[in-house]
């Protein structure tokens, strides 16, 4: 339905379209991700999203680690 799924969380084109220019201008940007949460306490890992960390890619749970993430880590936007 237009949502780009990565793990269980929806990474929508609209949110990505907002995040890229913000980082291109050197502005911080946070995104709020939506995901189906079967347990909402992090036990089932049904709401995971891949984020980029200093040590490489990692899977974060939207229900526990989010739902707000730095857009640069979610969309792998390079730092200007």
C-alpha cells in the first residue's frame, strides 16, 4: 500500500521525503514510525526496524526503543 516495509515497521515514502531534505540542509530530523505491535512490551520482536548505528546495522523495536528515531539512522542518510 505504498509503505516500504523493513522489519515490521512501516517506513513511508512521505516520512523519508521529509527526512532527506532536512539532513541535506544540516537540520536534525526525528521520525515517528508506526508498526503493528502484538505484545507492545518488546517480547515478540514483531515491530522491529533496521537502524544504522556506529557499530553497523541493528534491529530496534518500535514499541520499546521508539517510536521516535533519528531519521538519519532509519533512512541511512549520510551526515552533511
